[in-house]
C-alpha cells in the first residue's frame, strides 16, 4: 500500500466484453490544476483507446504520398528533357 499519494483517475468501461473490462487513465497534475472539463477528459480518453491522436495515426500515409509526388515530378522533368 502506498501512503501519501493522491492521484485522480478516469475509468472507462469497455464497450465489448471480449478482452478488457475497463481502461484506467491517471490524470496529470497539470490537468487537475487547469480545471479541464469532464467532456474534454472523456474525449481524450476515447481518442487514446481508438489508437492515439488523429495526426499520429495518419503518419503512415506521408511516405507513399511523397514517393508518388517525387515520381510524378521526375517523370515530368524526364518528359520535358526528351521533348526538348
């Protein structure tokens, strides 16, 4: 048993009963001091459960997009040099 430690937590129940019953999130001290609303806390907890924040989830797309863009630019430059 730990004495003298007080932390606030959010417990989110699992929508499915397959593997997990619940998820427990421990709040940062800054979040408690700022007075973050329950709605914001729940939204961020749901985001974490779904797999992280939206921007981080789409990073896998940047590599193929830049590769295709580079291929198009290279093809256009090659076509311009052949035409001249």
